């Protein structure tokens, strides 16, 4: 039986990702750098036999998927379940701003982002509840095919944690997803998957990026010693 191969891709860089702001549910366009990253990935995938392209309905994912689908002459299949996690009232703010304005809420989220959600936002569990059925739908509908799926950082980390049997409570600190990165999963059936490639950016960068804070104090223990930035 030929496995179903999913090419899971995070959208390219945006202005807000460079500024390290919470930007889950907000609509933000790719930056010029982000478009260049995606064009490099499009060249890399041009020779693959893709049957279908699925993407999140958010603009940065749609633009990424459009660029990647063009060499294959494919239209896009939008799935709401693939959209990014919503940070509620934190959207557009830096980590320092959130920690200063909502200290108790941020502390609870840092401790357990899988089950805790900021006000008007989503928990990781809620994201997985809507995204995992979409992934299963894709695998069932495209047995033995190669399918491209364009989504977002948190959503992809949660999906990978679930499919590969990792403890999803640590998804933010233990798994990275760089802009325009490529992950490859081979599915023997809708339940059993093998990770063939993870967070690869060799199409535009020779070396993996270094671990950075990326809105997490776990990677930035000195943050508490620095004064908070102004929201302007």
C-alpha cells in the first residue's frame, strides 16, 4: 500500500512575526522576506506530484499556498480548522506587554498553554479539536497521494504532537516551526504516521535557526530582568 504523504508547511514570515508579537487570529500579510522564503520553497516542491493543496483561511496562509500551488496548476481548498490559534485580547501585543497588562493570565498560560486560554482566546486543546479532524479528512480522502497543507506555527506544532504521540502540553517550548518551513509525514492509515522531515528550511537557509524566545519565557530566563516595552 502506497502511503499518503502530507507536506505540512508554515506560512512565510510576516511583519508581526519579525516583531515577535502575538498574531494568531489577526489578518496580516507576508513580508517581502516571507514571499522570498515561499518562492524558494515553491521551487523546491515544483518537481513533486501534488494532487491537492489545503490551507488555512487566513490571508498569510492563502498567499503562501497560492505561491506554492502555482507551479502545479492547482486551486486551493480552504479549511477553517487549519487556522492559527486565537490569542483573544492579546492579539497584536508583544510578550512583555501581555505580561505587564495581564500578569496572572499570562502566568497561567505559560504554565499550561494546552488547556488554558486567554480571555476570548483558544487553548491548544481547542485548536487540536478542530484541526485534527481536518487532517484525518485529508488523509482519508487522498489515500496514496501527495498533498500540501499550509497552516500556522501553533496549529502545526499541536498536530505534530498529537499524530506522533508527544505530550502536547509542551508544544510551545519543545517544537519549533520556522517561517516557510517544510515538514513531511507519511501516513500508513489515518492513525499511524511516520515523520520523514521536520522544520526544514534548507530551501532558503543553510543552517537551522538558533533557539530563540519566540514569546516563551522557557527560552528566555533573563526576560524578567529587562524592563517591559511600551505598547506605543
